[in-house]
C-alpha cells in the first residue's frame, strides 16, 4: 500500500534523502531535456533540504521505500501550488503521482485552501510527447489550463539558459 507522509516529520536518513533527490532530478532531466539540454538539474540538494525543513515536501512510500515526492506551498490565503512532482519511472502506472497530488489537494482543503494553481513549462513552438502526456494527465485530474505565460515574465534570468523558446501553461483546480 502506498503511504504519503511529510518528509520533515519522517526524518529522512541521508540515503533516503538521496533517493528522493534522485527521483526528482531524473524526472525533470528526462521530461525537460528538450527545454534545457542534456544533464539538466532542476534544483540543488540544498534547495531540496530547505523545502523539507520548511515542511513543504511529501514523500510516497511503497513497502518502506521512497518511490516519489512533491513540494506543496502556499501562494495566497486561498490558493496553493505544488511543484517538484516526481515518481520512480520503474514504478510507472502504480498511481504514485496521482496519490501525491490527491494528498496535496486534501492538505490544501484542510488548510482552508480553495484552489490549486500550477505552472508547467513547455516549448513554445513544438510538441514534446512527455509534455502532451502530462497535459492530458493533469486534465484527467481535473486541472484546467487558464492561461499561458511567457517564461521571461516569471523568470527572466532563466530565459538565456533555454535551448528553445518556452512558455508556462497555468493550470487551476477548484477544490
């Protein structure tokens, strides 16, 4: 049975932390290599440690083994978001990502949140199969694209690092 818990309260060992970091790093390196190039690293170990210390990271455990994770954070009084969603590619199809998002939605509702908003980066002028799969997957989870934002509006310093022009698809789901 899949168990979702706070990484902070779970008190990860160093090996468990490294496993979580690897899952997130591999997930983003694979799904965003067209955007950033080969070897893309989404976040540093220090950044992940900080998010865990702030109690923003949840982990998915299967038979005691870390198989996924997600970061949850507040945007406004009633709007929450998540990022760094990653699941072990070898466990594909077991519902790990869906369980992590469901947990974020439940936590958001318990904290009187009314809405979840996320941003998914995609190439502006080309289609990538993994991004199309992700778009369809989010829509099946009840998320709707509400606007498209150019990358430079949110992160102008990162635009020069991209291999292709990109935009953020902004998704929202009312709870």
